[in-house]
DNA sequence: CAACCGATTCAAACCGGTTTGAATGTGCAT
DNA sequence: ATGCACATTCAAACCGGTTTGAATCGGTTG
C-alpha cells in the first residue's frame, strides 16, 4: 500500500511548454512583473494551476542569491533548555513572522564561543542564510563585528555595549521593573535587593540598572545587588547570603532575575524560619507556568518572548528588503503580575 | 567603522583556476571521490585553503537535488509553548544530531489541520526539505499517508495507529509507568486513577494503555480514567470530578499525564480539605523544573525529549542515506522520580 | 512606403555546483 | 612500432530558476 508516487514535479520549463511560451515569460508572471500580455498571463496561470507547479526555492535562491532563510545560533545546553521559558515561544514568534514572508528559520545550537564563531562563519560562507538574529548578548560581544565582517545582515536582541551597525530590537523590561519597584515601595519597602543572572550577559546588567534607576527616581538606593547564575542552587545561595546581614539592615524585599532562582529563594527563606511575604517579599521574573502554584504564589514579571521574536524577525526581514529601519525597535510587552509572595514591609 | 567587507566569496571556478585545473576535478576532491592524482589533490586543497573557499550549499542542493534539510511542522500555540517542557530540548536534540551531518532543520508552526496539510505540501513541492519528523501523532492521523504521497521521507514519533511506511521512533514511557505503578501498589494503593491528555492525540491513549497493562500485571484494574486537556484548569476539574466519588470507592492515587495538571490537581485536592499524600497520592508526568518546589514536591516521570529528538533525527538521516532502518527504534530514557506527593495509601 | 515606436516575447547567459563521456597521457605487453 | 588497459583530466551538459539584449509584431508617423 501507500506507494510513494515519486512523480517528478513539474519545472518551469514544463509550464512554459504547456502554455506554449518561454521560461522567461513564466518567470515574469511568477514574480508579478509588468510586460506580459493579459492573455498570455492567463494561459500561464492556467498551466501552473493545471500542473500543480510550485517553483523550487533552491533554484530560485541560486539565481537571485538570496538564501530565503535567517539564522539563529544559540549557546544553550539541553539542561537549560528543559526549563527555558524563553526559547520556545521566542522561536515560535520568529517563525510566525518569517513564514508570512515565505522564508525559513535555521537553528543551530553550539557549546562554546569557538563553536559559535565557527557556526556563524559557516552559515555565512555556505550562503545558507541572509541574516541572523543575535540573541543572548554578552558584555563586549564579538558578534556584531564578526557578523558584519561576514557580510551578513542582522538584528540584535537589545542594544549591545559595543558599536553595532545593526538595529536593536528591545523589549520593555524597564517599564515592568518600574511597576515592580513602585509596587514594593508602595508596600513600605525601603531596603530592596536584586539577585541577577550572570553578569557576562548583558540583560542582567541592564535589569540591574533598571532597578537602580527605578528606585533612584523614588529617592532610594538598591540595598544590595548579588550576581548569581539563573539556577535554583544559585538562587538559594544568594538568598542565604542576603539573610546573613544583621536583621536591621537586611533587605525586606528581594527581586530575582528569573522564577527558578526566586522560587529557590523562597524555599531557602522558609528553611531559615522566615515567613514569605511576612518577613521578606519576593519578586520573580519570567512567569513560569507553575510559579502560580508554589507557596506562596509568586509575584513576578511576565515577559513576552513570542512578541519579541516576532518583532525581531520582522525587523530583520525589513533590513533584508532594504527598507529603512530605525536603529531601535520596541517589541513584546512585559507585564508585572502581583500574586502573594509580596506584602507589606515588616514593621 | 565596521565596514561590511562584501568581498564576493570565491566559487569553485576560482578554486579551479587558482589550482590550474577544472571545476570537475575540484568537485571530485571536495566529495572525496577517487581518481584524482595525489599531487593535483594537494594543489587543489592548497587553493581551497588559500582562498578560504566554502561550497555553496544552495548550488550543491540544486545539482544533487538534496535539500540538505529536514522539516518539523508543529501545531502549537504560543500559550502552550510558553510552558512546554518538550519542544525546546527536543528540537535541540534534533539539531545536534542533524548538524553533525551538515544538514539543517526547518521549523514551521501552524494553527490548524488545513494549515498543517498545506505546510507539508509546500515543504515538499518547494523542495526545501528531504524528510520530516511527524510529531504529536493523532488518532487516525492523515499525515503518514499524506507525507508518503508527497514523496517525502519521514519518521514518526511513536507508532501511529494507521498503516505507515515510516520507521517509528519510540520512547520508553512504558518502563517508567511500570515503575510508577509498582511504586504505588507497593505503598498499598489499590484504587488508582489516570487523568490523561486529550484522546485525539495518540500518546495519552498509549499511556492509558500502559497504566492499564502495568496494573493488570499486578492483578489490578484502573479505578478510573478521565480524559482531560493538559491544562491546569482541566487538571483541577478532573480532580474535582474524581473526588465526588463516595469516599470508599474514591481513588487513593491519581496519575496525571503532565505536571501542570498534576499540580493543579494537588491544589484542588487541598482546597477540598484533603491531605496530599495522606488522603490521596499524586503522580505527574514530564518533571517540570518547578515541580520539585511545589508543596508537596511532585513525584513524577522525568522524560528525555532531548534524547528522543536526537534519536528521531539520527534515524531520519539514516533513512535519507538509504540505510536499512528497523521499523521501530528506541530513543530517550524516561525515569520515574519519587518525591513527596506519593505516600502510603490511607488505611 | 520607409522609418520608427512601444509592447511583447524569446533565446541565451548566468547563478555555483555535480556528473558524464570523451580526450589525453602513461606504461606495458605484443 | 603498435595496440591496449589504465589512470587522470577536462569540457560540456545539467539542475531549475532569473535576467538581459535582441527579435518580432502591429500600428503610427513623416
């Protein structure tokens, strides 16, 4: 049963023959170019329809030297991906934007910096992609320069701290962090700490700056800032470190850079005999699905990786079309969601 | 600064000229074919090296009519992806296997069945991929027949319930479910229920069958089986339904088909005044990162989407190479992890 | 009627590889 | 010297599109 009917698909020549015209004219019709008699166009369209013809993307790419694909190189391990709330919806957003344009996404995972560099070089020189999205920017990231020297187009996720000829597609963490800061201060908190992700990455730095800025506007300073690593173990450790401060100077509210660390922090606080939020309020970041179900339900920032991916891809496509693109684009809406891990500051 | 040095990349002709030979010969050494004098080969390799030449994948694909890519079409929404513990590590596994072979992965997300069908058709007729991985199999799934009629190679994730000419790459849920069943029975449970995902999908059916089989081997029957939908709301609802049974006949242990439903189920039980695991034991499925932190920490099955993806991709590549492939391949190891949401059956 | 024009069409070159069938050169047996 | 098998090399065709420069045609114009 189920014979794989390997009927050779029709080519543009078949269509031309069938419509009694030439390849060139068919090509014109396919690309909607002027200079084809209406009657001929109709005949060609009929032939296309009758033969069920679809142009070969590959052949098309070869002649117009556009790969019709964009690349995304990620340095993530299976372990981090298992619980990564960012990647899947992000790539879905990218895909959505890109498929509307009939181009495709090429994914590549790498282990380390050397492999990353090699991946971009291969992508470029094997001409598989027209442009790339630079994600997970690091401090002093070599990629804008590398990618630009390879002649690839690109957009960056957030603005790099190095010179970059590419548009930066930014999310609005700042607004959400402002809201979170106001919420905490409104509850009477004056000593607020921030536990960030690894500072080799740019976004933990930026979020730290956002917290500082938000508090400053309300006349406060960050009580403490500790750099961690996004893991549960790291979150617990950071919490224990913060709790060691003498109790008059101890922060009454702590914001973590992801939910994993925040939840581990809650557990660590409870293990130390503290009540959350009675003794200390906790804020997370990401809004993992189960954050709502832990005890107490986590107050956190819900991010919008889908929207961010969509915006990034759309912007990159505009760049590829040669459109004029502003060098900063906003995409994705983060919202601050209040649950029960935050409460009035202790007296 | 940062001038995009758009130096035209060298082509195979450049290499040929530089090595004072012909394109054909260069192509031979590129593909490691016999019949090139050692001395010539050396000259060509030197030229390649000197020019930094890398063959164009696109041109290559055009002549040998292999796209050098495999496709993956998924019907998932951004909402489900946000907390989907399967997709990201799965695709990473696929990518890993596939990049070793210098082929790439083409992702496509679709909304509904019609769009899905169209996606496969386009993938095939625009010759963008050589084969596809069929995921999220449904009952009576039309895709094996469709894909086969399109002349694409494929592998399926698990064995479909319809005739399929493709190898099935299966995970070992059965073993893990056996372990879970033994664990519960060992704790004295006799009335065990299963809350499954939507039965339009194949794997909830298969898991239900696995539970039935495991219990039967120990002389028991499934106390109840309710079909749900993988959402928190669905899990809570299923739990409430199960609790309505008169308390002598009420299940003392309930296994859910994912962690989301399991956690919502725990909350619902607690809201009904029951103790977990004192009055009812709960088992999840997936092992989401935060499952460990809810109260009580969730006993669950940890799956291996990364390994599954790797296995599926590797198998598909073998099919594409024309190797002989057994029609069932095992990939990925699921393990049963015991935490505190399961305990001795109530007396 | 010749010259010219714009609109349409077409044949051929090209993109950068692979593959083939013929040409070349070498050493060896006859 | 002749013929032949063998190893190497090359030019050309091909994959399926796009693009270009020239050819064709009916209709105007001088």
